[in-house]
């Protein structure tokens, strides 16, 4: 993998190793919450192929995807993405778990699932096969029986505000108050759109997969359009075998 931006003075330094990537993708020093969304897109703008974002992935994308999880205090994902992609089992590889322990972190980031109505199967593989801690973030509109059922297999945190939606700022504060600074969000488009409309993102790590898929697949952000587009600055750009890996940050 070669680094394109920031440019390397030494051409031999373009072939970046994992530690270079981890340093580049790390948030700026500080204590405030850092909210990163991570997506892959085809060249023609699709966020999925045959219903799954993983179908667009490449070796370079998979590598950076795991490194971003390695850095995270929490992996945040919407319930729809959990149902579509499957989040059961081990979410980090052996090298990432060892790296985290060597750097004084927990072995695994917490998995936080945002679900307004808790439409999840408490008997499913997400809860029976995942070795890490799971938090369920839900709204005051979630049925009491769903809160009770899922409370048997995970910690359920309910927003105080009424309504079925989840305020991104409440999600961030809830996680940050528990010591989770780097919030690594993996979608889906509805969750990302909500965070955009709330002006609540710090970074977008976006992979451009060298594929054209056509069709009417979703974009990486969904929901109502923004009255004022969010301006981002290109922080990093890498390339490998035609795959472009960018990190955009708020200016």
C-alpha cells in the first residue's frame, strides 16, 4: 500500500506498514469524543452489492477496516446493518487483540447497537457467539417486553427523550461518559444520515472500491437531504491495486 497524501519526502516510505496507518488514522490528541464513520463505496456510488457492503471490499479495505477497529473504544452500528451484515463471533483478529492489550486497552472494543425499537433476536448469534461486551442503545418508544428480553443478554440503555428516534448527540454523550472517546461507526446509511444532520461526525474513512455495480443500491448516507452540505478536508489518502482509501475530517 502506498501513501499519496500527505506526500512522502522519501519515495521508499510510500509503502506503509500497519503502525504508519494506525498513526495516520488516530484522532488528534485530546479528550473530546471523536466520531468516525467507515464506509466502502463502488466507483458508481453504491454502498452495497447484492445487499451487503462486504461484497465491495478488497484486501486493502479489509486491512484498514481491521486497523480502524483496533483503534476504537467502541464499534457503533445500527440494527439494520447488524441484520444485513451479521456481527456474530469475533470482530477482531488475533493481532489486533494482542496490539490492544500491549497498548493498555481492553482486548476488544465494546459493540454498541443503536435500535429505536429493539427489533433484534435475543436468541440470535449476535448475543450467543460474540465474546465481547454489547450495549444496546434504544429509544423511549421501545416496547417494555423487548427491553426486558434483550436485557437478559446485553446491557440496554434507554434514551429519556420520548420518540422512536435516537439523538446522535445523546448516543455520543452516553458512550463518552462511559470512557469511550474514539467512536468507530460502521453504519448503516440511516445512522450516518442522522449523524450528518446532527453535525456530529469528526471523520469519514471512505474506501473507493475499483468496481462498477450499477443498479439502485443505497448511498452511504440516507434520509432527508442536508440544507447545507457538510464540508470535509482530506486528511489521508492511500492506494493499493486500484483501491483508494481516504480519511476525511471536519475542518
